[in-house]
């Protein structure tokens, strides 16, 4: 019985409004639009995208776990470790994760697989925006801003998210 209660709390109950207010963990699950802005000193290979780069991040979250997937038109990244850090009573938290990136085959001649780290600042319990920075073992780094789109976490690709949110992340003409 206790095991079932723990599973129910981990998966669903902590999100209920009254309980969510008490536990203080930010709710991040869902799909986010991401704008990546590489730093000018980043070692971006010839022909590489110098930004801004539009992407989508899917965050799957329970009370005790979090997994993030970032999808661009050229590659996808998946978190290997992820944690929300901060004091329970504080509104300010940080999402930290280490990820592995795998470029699509057509882009691998100029864009090799890599590992990176990301830090995102969270200032609300149910945020609509996040901001932070990333850096990689390819000697690239930059800033990133995220805007919440919806609670779905089942999109299979960058283009699948674009089909549902066609006007998000489209640069003005």
C-alpha cells in the first residue's frame, strides 16, 4: 500500500494544486520552444549554424526524476543526468543536465556527436519561460531562452512539433 502511494505521489499527486504549492518543486513537463544563441567565440565548423537556432525541448518529469530531449532540424540531444536544484521554500531553482547529442547522418561530416551541459534558471513554480546557458566538448557555448508551448511530451521529431505549432520559432521575413 505504501509503495502504491509513493508511485501515485511521484507520477501525479505532487502536481495537484494544493500539494504542488506545499512541495515547491517547479513543474517543467511539456514541450518548450528553444532559441539557442551561440557565443561568437564558439568553435563552430565551416558551414555550421551560427544562430539563432530554433529548437524544441521535451521534458518528461515526475517528482523524483526528469528527462529532457532537445530537437533541432539537424540533431537531437538527450539528457544523461538531470536535476532540479534549489531550496524547497524558494521560488528560484536551477535545472542542470548533461546531454549527449547525435546529429542526423547528413550533417555528421561537419557536425560530430558531442556531450554538453545546460543550466536553466527557474523563477516560478509553473514557469512559462526559462533562460540559461549551455557549453559543449566541441568548444561551443551560448545562451538559450525557452518558452512553454504545451504539456505533450510525445512528439517524435522537430517537424512533428512544427506541425502542431507552425508559427512558433519561425523567423520574421
